[in-house]
């Protein structure tokens, strides 16, 4: 049998990273957070003071930057990056950069390569539709906008970041809009994905639910 491919897609705050990481641990396979790759490139664009509207320069940067994930850690040109790719500034601009088709093709190339070499749980926006269209299992994770924003707000408060709930809701709505409306590989449920609405469900309940979906699919 080839490598196992589990695709988890959905909007911001649905719980993709948290759940995907736990599923991968349980199955003892590789977890790939593709959002972290888009964030890493955005971080580098901002660090190099490249104009956010300068598509050519951003594409050029993507072509010459090596972004990898090893044991869940993200590296830009072999340099480990951590919280810096989760800053509010990166969050603000990442969807703008992720809508550039040429940028996506480069990062998708890295993602496909990893999935060729390892069994993976991969989370993002276009995994089931574009990156791994033949994935063994596809989950579309979602939750109400209020709950997703509330989760993100709680997380930011724990990190002692000063934000208002209204700003968090607006920022998530804006990102969701750009992600679903972009022309190339937008955020959309794959026809063969199972929808899991996590509104009102805690992490353990969601993990259990998806583990059952996986077990059932793999039996067939
Ligand atoms: O903040 P959150 O964890 O929800 O987002 P993320 O998974 O870190 O992704 C950050 C951004 O990267 C998304 O809002 C998308 O614009 C972009 N992204 C994408 O376009 N395609 C992916 N496969 C993953 C992320
Ligand atoms: O990756 P994505 O943006 O979809 O979400 P995440 O970063 O995994 O989760 C956002 C926040 O919601 C984290 O602080 C999780 O601990 C929390 N969460 C939750 O409270 N209940 C869930 N069922 C899933 C996630």
C-alpha cells in the first residue's frame, strides 16, 4: 500500500491544526501545516520590505526561498522560525500573498513532495481539492463564525496580545472572504469530503469523531 493521505481543510479557527496534529500523533505519521508555509513566505516578504502589491517581487522571492517542515517545525532557508510567523502583521497579509497563483504552485510543489515521501495528515484550504485530490480521507472542518473567532480571541489573550473580539471577527471574515473568492485553488469543500461541524464540540470530541470516520473508511 502507498502512503496514507489525510486531508483536512476548512476556514480559520475551525480547529484544523490542533486536530490534524493529534490525528497524526495517534497514527504516528507526519503532520504538515500548509498554512505555516504561506505564513513563512509572508514573514519573509515583510522582513525584506517588499511591497505587498508587488506581485513580481513576491513571486521571485517564492522562487528563491526554501520552505520546509521537519518534525512540525518550519524552516525558511534552513533557519527555524516559530512565533514570528503567527504575528498579527503576518496574519493580516498572508491571504493576499496566498492568492497569487504562482506562489501557490511553488508551495504546493513542496507539499506534494512531502506527501510522496511520507504518510501525512495535511491541513490547509485546498488540500482535498488541489494538493492531494486522491487523498484517502478528506475532512472539511468548520464551526460558526462566532465560535471560530472566540477560539482565536481566547488564544490571543493567552499569548497576551492586545486585541478586541470585534477585530478578531473582522480579521477572520476578511481572510475567509479572500480565501474562498480567489480564482486559483480557493477554499471550497471537496465533493468527496466529509463535513465535520465542530460548533460546541471540544477538541477530544472532534478527534474522536474523525478517528471514527478514518477507521470506517479504512475498513472499506
Ligand atoms: O490562522 P489559521 O491557522 O486559520 O490559518 P493558517 O492555516 O495558518 O493559514 C493562513 C493563511 O494561509 C490562510 O488564511 C490562507 O490565506 C493561506 N492558506 C492557503 O491559502 N492555502 C492553504 N493550503 C493553507 C493556508
Ligand atoms: O488551524 P485552525 O485555524 O483551523 O484552528 P486551530 O489553530 O487548530 O484552533 C484555534 C483554537 O481553537 C486553538 O486555540 C484550539 O485549541 C481551539 N479549539 C477549540 O477550542 N475547540 C476545538 N474543537 C478545536 C480547536
